[in-house]
C-alpha cells in the first residue's frame, strides 16, 4: 500500500497527475519539521501534490529525474550540498522552476538574492512564529508554486547569464572603483521630480540589471519591491555596490534627493509627504493593500498627489495586480507611466494588469530600460531645463 512506502518514494503511477490537473512538487529541506509543514500545506491545496521529499541536495537530485516535478522547493541552508550548489545542479539537469525557502535573516536574504541571480524563480521566508505558518506556507507558497509552474526557465536563465557576462566584461575592462556621486552635475530642476517604481517576482535580478547601467543625473527614485523584513536592506546594499547612484533602504524622514534611490523596507508601507519642493518618507504599519505590505499602490498614489505631472511611474515584473491603481493615479495627475514588456519579464503579472487596464503609456524591454528612462526624462521635463 502507498502508506507503507518511504515518503520520498511516492510512485508516479498512483498519482492523479496523469490527468494533467495537479502541480507536481518536489520538496528539498534538511529540517524534518519544515519539510512536514511544507508538504502538509501543499497536500491541503486542491490543485497540487507532493511527489517527493528529500532531506538534502544529493537525495533531491536523485529524485529529480525519476519524479519529474513541475516545481521544486529548495532550502537555502543545508549540510553537504548547500542550497546554491543544489540549485546549480538542478538547473544543469533540467530547467525546472525552483522556489527557495529561506531563513528570515540577513545572511539568508543575501544567499537568496544570489539564488535569484543564478536562476531561482522565487522564494519564501520561513515563518518565525507559528502564527505566521498559515500565511507563509498555506497561502503564499501555493500561490507562488502556481505562478512558477510553466515558467520558461530556459529563457530566464539565458537572460540572467547574459547579464552576468556583461557585468563581468565591464569589470574586466575597468580597474577603477565606482565613480563618486556627481552631486555638482545635478540640474536643480530634477530635485522636484520623482520616479516611482513598483516591482515584485523576478525583481532583484531586474533591478540589478537596471541599476548597473543608470547614470547620473537622475531624479529621486522611490522603489517598492515586495520583500519581507531583513531582505530589503541586503538588496539595497547590493544595488548600491553595483550602481553609480546611491541606493539605500528608506527610513522615516528621509528626503528625496537626485541621484538617490530609496527602497521601502519589508513589512512597512512607504508614503511620501510634501517637503519644500520635493518630499520626505513616512513609513507606517497597517493592513496589506492590494495583498502587499509594502504596497506599490500606496507609494505611487502618494507620489502622484505630490508630484503630479512631475512623476514618472515604472511598473515591472511581478505577480498579482499591486501597482495598477497607483499607475492610474499617476496618469490621472498628469504623470507618465512606463511598463516592462512581457518578453523581458520573469512574471508578466502586475505590469500586464496595469497595461490591460489602460494605466501604462508605453512599454519597454529590460535590456532597453536605462535608455528608455533617460529618454523619457528628457521628453517629459526638458522644457524645465533638463536636456
């Protein structure tokens, strides 16, 4: 009988996946408790099933070919082969979507960002308290598994590898450190303008590709990237190290400044409040908006109220619909909205909704993002002195 078999050896012929209706998931985690929690959550989800479970990377690789999963969940920190080594080995074997399961620490966040750069599709952070288990494993994880299924992992790997190669080539050509911030080159006219950027699934690699190539002078940039606490600060560090702009995690009271980008901290809504000709940051708690905290809609709507036609909205790769209403508010206030196109998005979700609802003025490819932003800034604001 099925119950008498080892739990990581569920035979394929007993599985209802033959009907094509179930999402087949392989769970790899060295913690028996976390493994059980993930499997229970997936088992409680009507359209998915656990076809195998493994306590380490080596065992997971053994099961990969035999069980043919649609999605793999993979622990970050494991003895022997760690999560990154296992991820590389999985993707070398077959381009299956992998969702990383990370500890809610800065070390876990840093390794997770590395995993996303290497080709992982998404991640969830392990709940710190039992009360969070329902939200993380029974709601967030199934939603991300459902979104990951069918993702063109080969295309994503090609995009990530090309970006990595270009970055490495630039590093080899340059022996000098990052140029210092060119404050004296900033036109005064940029100080009262704002770029409001919303992004989610697939965001960290996309933001890296964007910020590696952005050059001063630039208006102030405010970013909402859907991430839990402890993850946004390492992301800001990573972008700051790669960019000629200054990138930091936002704090309440921070002033918006040209050539600076502020990232909303995980778990806090970011709103803008008027401050002279520009704005300052207000961080607050409160319920999720558009299913997220921080919410793109919250940030963009506040930017639209303050900056009006001096606001440039940017909506990029991500799951769900957060940001569409914010883009609508920016356009209604006289601003302009750019949306990342489907071909260059890991997940054509938030940007698709905004496009389909008529809240995007123009689409752009990630590879052309830097030039598109620079051109749009000149087109929108050249009459006031930016040319």
